[in-house]
C-alpha cells in the first residue's frame, strides 16, 4: 500500500506516525487548504493532547514523493509544505 487514510481515527493515525517516524502526511482542510498541507511525521503541530485530530482527513505515506503524488492525483493540486517541519 502506498498511502493510508485516517478520518475519525486518532488512535490509528498516531499509531501510524509512531511506526513511521520518517514518513509524511497530507492534512486536508476543505475550504481552507483544498490541496492540503504536507507535514513530516514528527511535525510539532500535532501533539498528543485531547483531539479530535482526524476530524479532517489525514493521508500518510512513507515518502514525501508518495504523499505529493497522492495529493496531485486525488486533490488535483500541490499541497503547501509546512514551514516548520519541511
């Protein structure tokens, strides 16, 4: 599998981040960032405090290239890159 999608599944999302510390994910926020924001798995913006964190779509991939390809194909655009982690 090239990508993993998490919606309403904080436990699954954080388990994926723990298992893939060098991975990436696209945070999709419809209407605000329609093409998503690309983050590294260890981005400091995503803390393990009370959520929900996956009330917006998170699509994870093992490589930055795979995450970017997913966004270009599924969201028909290039995601912004997080200024703090990428």
